């Protein structure tokens, strides 16, 4: 298990995907799982942000109960790096701004986190994994052999995310993206359940000004150093 955590736009997905390919491990993008739940809540007409604004996260309200029912009936499947909700491939809906504006509120809900945690541990039982998210090294896989905290300056993270949007054919200014990123950072690192934290035994890597290749090379060296000359990691 290689556990990679860090804030939005630090390059975790790209780096983790490439690292997994080099190592022959599977790749688990846990942010995509929270995004899929968010997409489903939006489709079902739940209003997660209203609940998250409540100090008790809306527990006991109709909205909260509806989300619990929708999640209980939701089948989330990961196949070939694509995400299926109740049999429908929703991968292309995961990185929209609508989903982004709600995903921090959804991922603060303890019943959502508990369900995702179980699913993530289930995936890891099937073989070696590079998993990326916010609480991989600190909560979900505390005994992971390798832990990385991948960071980058907020301005660089905003630049990368606005390039992602441009790739989707949407023009969003870097300053708007920066503002949204800072809000998400605050929500993700101040929530009660599994906030974004660097695990004490994680390797800190600042990717500001580094190419993806340079970051992947750094992480490969970290894994291989401890893995010695054995098995998959030396390929
Ligand atoms: O990495 P990302 O931007 O795709 O993550 C989307 C959101 O999901 C992010 O705002 C925080 C949440 N998340 C989380 O709470 N825990 C994880 N392990 C992964 C993501």
C-alpha cells in the first residue's frame, strides 16, 4: 500500500496513477468516490451544503435522512479506472464545478465517510494499491508501508485546476479557482471526521515547480529504497 494525501490540485491523481503503473499496483482515486456520491445526491435532489452549514451536520433532518437512504441504495463500482453508479458510467460528471461546489460538504458527513472507508479497505484487500485522497495515511490505511503528503503552492494548484477546466472546454479564471480551492482546503482540513492531515510518518513532497515526471521519480525512489530489490517495485 502506498498512501498519498494532500490538498486539491497538488497533482495527486496524476502522480498516483503513474506511480501505480510503474509499480504494477492498482490505483485508487478516493476523491472520485466522494465526487460520485455528491453527483448522486445532486441527482436525487438532496442539498448537502445546507446540512453541512448546520453544526450538527443536519443530523435528524429530512435532508439528512434522504441522503442516508440514497447512499444505502447506491451501488458504487470501480472498473478499469471508471466509476459506475447503479450501473451507469458517470466518470465524465465527476469533475464538474457543480460537484466541486458540494463535495467538501458531502465528504464531511460521517455516514458517507464510514461507507467510503469500508469500500476503500475492501479494494485494498484484493492486492497492492496506490491510494490517494485526504485521509489515506492518517485514517483509512494507518499501517500503509509508504505514506506521502503531496503539497503545492495554492497559486500553482489553482493554475493546474483551471487548466483541467480548460480541458473540459470551460473557462474559469485562476483567481476564481484559487478562491474555491482555499474554501475546500479550509472545509477539508477543519471537518471533525478525518480532516486533511499529514500523517506523522509521511514523506512530505512539495511539487511546486516540479514536473509530474520529477515527482513520480522521487516517489519511485522512495518506494524502491525500502522495497530493496524484490518483486514488482523493481520493475
Ligand atoms: O481529490 P479530489 O479533489 O478529487 O477530492 C474531492 C473531495 O473529496 C475533496 O474536497 C475532499 C474529499 N475527499 C475526502 O474527504 N477524503 C478523501 N480520501 C478523498 C477526497
